[in-house]
C-alpha cells in the first residue's frame, strides 16, 4: 500500500519478525515509499501511541525496523505476530550524507541500537565497493547477549575492503576487543587518509559525547564528523516543537547533523 499523505498513518502488514536479542527485534513491514539511508518512520498502534523508529534495512517492498522494547508502543509491538498490521507514516529525516562519502575513507562508529540507523548504509557500501575508498567500522555492544545483526557483522568482517573493529564493553568474547568504542579510535590510520575521509557516529548520548571528544582530541576537524541524534518527537514534521533545540528541529533538519551544528545537541 502506498503512503499518499505523508502525515496520515496507514496500515501496513508485518511480513517477518526477526528476534535479534531478548528485547530487540527486527520487524519487516511492507513498504513502497522511497527510503534514504538513515531516515526514520513513525510507527503507531491505535490506542497505544506512536514512536519514531529508524529504518535498519529496506528492499523494494519492505522496510526493516529494529526495535527495543522500552515502553507503551514498543511493548505492544512485541505482542504482534507476522501478518498483523502496524500503522506507518513517513519517511522522515535527512539521511546520511551519502554524496559526501564518494571516494572517501568512511569511518563508522556505532554503539548498541545505534547500529540500526547506519546498517543499510554499511550494506550499500558493501554491495558497491567502488563507491567509497575503504570502510572502517568500529561497532560496540554492552555484552554478548546484546549483539545485533550477528550474521551481517560476520559478513562485513570477512570482507577485505572493510576494516572491522568489534568490541564488548566488559566481556571477553570470540576474537572481539574488550572495552569502549572510544578505545579503538587510535586504530584508525587517519594520518594515511591525507584528509580524505568522513566519520559517521551514532549510539547512546554518552557514547556520542565521548566519541566526539576523542575524535577532536585526535585532530579530526569538526566538519568531518556526522552524528545521528534521537530526540523526543511528536509530529516529526516541524510543527509541534517537541524536538526543537534553539532554532534547530531535529525531525526536519536532522536527525543527522554535521558536528559543526550537532555539537550543540550533544548531551
Ligand atoms: C529519530 C529517532 C529514531 C529512533 N530509532 C529507534 C530505533 O531504531 N529503535 C528503537 O528501539 N528506538 C528508536 N528510537 C527511540 C524510540 O522512538 C523510543 O524508545 C520511543 O519512545 C519508544 O516508545 P514507547 O511508547 O515504547 O516508549 P515510552 O512509553 O514513550 O517510553 C520511553 C522511555 O521512557 C521511559 N518511561 C516510560 N514511562 C516512564 C515512567 N512512567 N517513568 C519513567 N520513565 C518512563 C521508558 O523506560 C523508556 O525508556 C528512535 C527515536 C528517534 C527520535
Ligand atoms: S517532532 Fe514536532 S517539531 Fe519535530
């Protein structure tokens, strides 16, 4: 079903449910709207409410949403089955600056559910290895029980064009690192890039704060850092002001910001 009016929620069928962890599941929902990497949609269930959720993957006739069960709407989503319907409106948001990444070294630093909004972009870079120069992934999770997208992580690791650094905060696991994503920033050979790179960062607020600081400390200029922000939202179309910080509307101007602007959104 097409979404003709971008602010009117329309019923869409859940095609598949793919549990990732106990409290994070990927819902594959029918969708025919064009999507850009890093955009989000508003998902609602009548009588329970609405929540903005990033698109973690997409194909011609579906969009994937990887959702953590944390409250009213998301609890109810976890009671649904394949074949049931949810309401969608969108897509919203600006998406990752894909044009800026052409022929550059792309450094992606993501933590926890923050891997969701950047996953479709990582897969696009995997599928078209002539697009960027090389890809560096620093991905972190709390523990082995919270690892998302295990099959894709394995696929990316096996690809020479990808340089992968996976870490768990405080647990020994396979051949992974132990510690925070910030500890791995020194592994990226920024000096060899001769300025030809961009850094994309997404994760919990505290992670983004410390990654931003560490990148700056390592001499990365603000304008080479991009961050995706989650803020309380209501309308998602720049009308209600819920997501507004000074003159910036996260729903309209973001959720992805260059650090020159995004630094004032860092908690
Ligand atoms: C652009 C954007 C993209 C996002 N992408 C994703 C995504 O891909 N996946 C994802 O899982 N989430 C994502 N989120 C976050 C998601 O929108 C929120 O988690 C959303 O609020 C969940 O809605 P809910 O009704 O289930 O939770 P709510 O009931 O609104 O609860 C939200 C939070 O408030 C807390 N809370 C609820 N009630 C109380 C109370 N009485 N007292 C104290 N605390 C309380 C809950 O513990 C929870 O942490 C995104 C948000 C934005 C803005
Ligand atoms: S959510 Fe309403 S203005 Fe951004």
